[in-house]
C-alpha cells in the first residue's frame, strides 16, 4: 500500500507548478482527478511534440492522473464540482489570479461546506486576501519569477545574465505545495479539519535565493556572475582537457588545495604560492590560476584528469549531454528507470527520488476518464449523455 492511497485530489491546474505538485501526490498513491478544458485540455499539452508527438512538459508532470474534461463556465459544472469536492481531500489550483474565487472556490467559500478539505492555491505572488500585496493580480510565468526573485541577476556570465535551463520557479513552487499538502494531511489527521495553503512562486524562489541574499546583506556586493564556475569558491567549475572535453571539479578548502597541487597538478610548490594559499586569494586571482590549471590539463585526456582527481579525493563530474544522462551508468545500475504508458505508447520515466516503490501509471489523454469519473459521482448514463450534448464536458 502506497502512503497516499485513499486520498483524492481535485486539480484545477495547467502549465507546470500545480501539475508537478499533484504528480508527486499521484506517485505516492493519491487519486488525482485533473480537470481540463473540453477538447484541448491543459495548454501545456501543446508546448511541443518531442515525445512521440506529445509535449515533453506534459509527459513529465501528468502521469498517474485521471483526466476529466469540464467547462468550468457552464452552469452545470457547479454540480459536478460540488460532488467532486464532497469526496475530495485536497483541492489544488493554479488558475489565473482571482479565477477560483470568482467561481466560489476560495478556501473561505469552501471550508463551511467541506470542513475536511485542504485547499492549496499556487500563484505567482500569493493569493491571501489578508495580505494581497500590490503584485497579487499580476500574471506570473517561470521566467518572470526567475527575474523578480533576483535569480537571473546572479546567473550567467559577466557579460550577460541568464535564466535556468529548466522551469526552476515552477519546480520550487510545486515542491513547496507538495510538502505543505503532506503536512496539512498530517495535521488534519489530528484535528479533522482542512486547511488553506497559499504557495507563492516568488516566495518559493526567494527562499532558494537565501544564500546570495545573505551574501549581499545590507547593501554588500552580490555574488558575481561566473558562468558555470562558482561565484565565490575557486577552483570550482569547468576546465577543458587536452582531448577537447570538459571536466567539472570543485575544491572546498585549503587542505584540498594542497592535495590538488601535489597529486593532480603535481606542482607541490604552487600550494604555498601567496597568490593562491587561501580561497579568497584563489578567487581573486582566478584568471591567473585558471591559466595554470588549463596548461596542466591540456597535457591530459579527460579520463586521465578524472583518474587523478578521483585518486586525490577531489570532487569532480562530467559535463554530460542530455543523451548521456539518459544512459547514465549510475541511474542504470540503481534501476531508477521504468516505463509509463502514454496515448502515443510507452516512454521511459525516472522513479521518484527517494522512492523504491511508486505509482507509475499512464499519462492520460484529454478527457480519458470523464465518463468513469462522472458515473462515480452518481450521474446516470442518461444524465451523462445529456451533459455531453450540452457541452458540459
């Protein structure tokens, strides 16, 4: 039995943050009913066609869910939602700012009818009427929150800022929503009552930005943009080798610096060089030090450099392509890949980190489970057919 078996989640969701949250719940056994627009579904289904004609974002965040199409603006949708929420433990929504409240789906409106219900709102800037803030009604997408949170300002090269290569703000918000829902379920087990959870993408990212924020405390200069290198520790980053490859390595302290000079560079006198004998000095003189390391590494292949680093106990990694990650020997050795069904056939999927067993069911087609869900809510076949004709789902 998976930990969340018996828990029902209704998801009024699109894009990434909320779907990523509810997929974690589904992985652990929850029944997730994903409410989608009739015909087209979650607009993330149309982001690209890279997975056998299906969207990469959607495949990633929507396995193990049931898809119910429902026109939320149709007058009969209210009854469907009422029956859903009567059976639900959790409602998760990341609709446009204010949309859920206008439909009567705020926690304040729902808690009196469904005292057991946990309501999780995910938004760009927060959805709390008590503390709305001037940004509450602004639309928010991942890149915009990366920018507002200061992440973009410290990421990239000295010449140009950059965003993260994946949806880091959405992921942060989705994981905080997931963990807050888990704690709310524990609390409900003690009190019998649901709870309102208000997850802001901005606050999620600013939490993750705490180290650079403290580094720049009280107007101090921020960490400089350093590309793939560490902004304040050196040497810590990518270094080219003689066969045209790149090795990523990181030294954390002066003891490792001495070992690195002796066993990897094989220049023990460099360890005592006044330019480099503390991390602050190494970081300040990184251009000169990079030149010395590059000259040494140019005489070796990447494999030889890694062998020396491993023998010296210096942390290192390969700069893998995505194709190399699919075939990563550590993931294969640990059996972390499985398969899930999709409307376009089976695709590989990574088991959830930390889990030995997880629910890994199919990615649904648009409205695949509408008839089953509606029948389970007590609508008879004639009612369901009439609802179909009326465009309710």
